[in-house]
C-alpha cells in the first residue's frame, strides 16, 4: 500500500503567510472590483523502460510514474497585491517502487511597486527561474542545476524589475531564510542576485551570483552565465554553472539545448549536459540518478506532439555516459526509453 506523507507546517513563517493572505483577502483597499481568484493544475509522468543502468535496481526496470502534479490557487487581491498557493503531489522512490508525497511548492504574496515586484514567502529562486521559463520543457527534465540538487524554491523576500526605461536591463534578487518549509527549499541562509540583458527581442544574456551559508566549512558560492536565442520556430540556450562547496564536492557543469518547431503541434527537442565533476547528489536524484563516482555526459532527445491545448505526448530518450572514475572503472551507460505525458490546466 502506498505511503502518503503529509506535510504539517508548524513554523512561524507559515503562520505569518496565512494571516497575511487572510488579511489581503478581506481588506478592501479601494480595489474590490479587481479581485480575481483562479484555480489550475498540471500533471506529468512517464511510461518508461530502462535498457541499461549503472545500478542493479535500474537495470531492465519498466514502469509508470507520475513525477509531478500541481494544484494552484491564484488571487488578485487588488491592483497591487497578488498571491499564489501551489501544492505539489509526486511519486518518489526507487525504480518500479514509488510512494506518494504531498507538500507546498509555492506560498507567497506579491506587491507591485510600479514596474517592480516584491515577493514574500515560499517562491521560485533566481538561480534558474529564467532558464526554466525559456527552456520550456520542465516536464521532460529539470534544468541542469535543479536536476543536480540545487533548491528551486526558498522562503524569504525577493524582488525583480527593470533597471532602465526600455526594460532591456533587469534584475532579480532574493534573500532566503533557509527554513525547512515546503518542497525543495534551501538548506541554509542564501543571498542570490541576477542581472539580465536583452539587447533585442531574440537574445537573452543572464549573469547570476549566489551564496549559501551552511554549518561547518561547507558554504556554497555559485557563479552562472546563461545565453539564449529565440525566434518563431527555433530557440536554443547555453549555460555554465560553477558552485564551490568548500569541503563538499564541487558542482560544475555546462549545458546546451535546442528546440525546433516542425509545425503548429510538433517540436523536436534536444539537450546535452556535461558534468565536469561527478554528480554530488548522484543516486539520490529522483527518476534520473547519476553515478556519483565519475564525470558524466547527459543526452536528452524527443519529439513533442501537442494533441490538444491541454495535452502533450512526447516519446523521448535519455542517455548518460560516464568517464572512468578514480579507480579506473567506467560505470555502465544509463539508457532510458520514455513516453512522457503532460496535462496542463493552468
């Protein structure tokens, strides 16, 4: 029987957020006509077969997994205040054996100040929120730093907005409290900042710096650069990320992707990630574990079919090859065959 883990938040931050939401929902502020409430959701997962794998558990495994389900509540409390509550449902575990987990993904209030936005609560971190939005295939694979274990959410205060009149230069900053609240939140206090330059509608150049304070000599400092190009039928992107983790293993990678539209309802997608150091999280990565002893090259390729405005079906494959490790052993190649579905009612 599947295990269900219920998250019962008892933190001060959660109480503050709930009280804030209630206050905003009942406060008039002269903007009552602008109140809007929305409910949406999405679900994606895979039917898969593992042709070969570096672990004995993965070798030959076949199954069906619902990797993510989101139930999202959005609210426009007034012209200046909006809020979001998102619950995440997923299956976690080993190949062919998965449990069921429920947790918070987003819980924040947002204040609009002119062209700027300030967020309070559990919200996406600036580390790869921009990259994920341009990559556009989160349901196939998380962005590289996300896949390797960098937190996608933090509880704290963040802000974003333009730095010039034309909006070609913009910023994103966040201070994370490091509290263990919600899913995929950070481990320690965190300071993050990014500067984005869009010299034209097609080009995006993003620079990111982050620092996370952890117990012991394990503080993490991150440098990242991302370049993307987009036009009607083609988009591509490249990123380089380097995270110094002091006594913990370094996380260093480069990644490139390309997406080509073949028609209104069909797209080709390909991506390659190169791990210049062995994966620090290794076999603890859900659904696509990496051998933790060797440098790796990750390939993803697929064809997306949009069967309706709400349903996508994408046959795809993931292949991860490994260099020889320090002991001179080359781990077996990981070869995943997947049929991935994506339902979207956001």
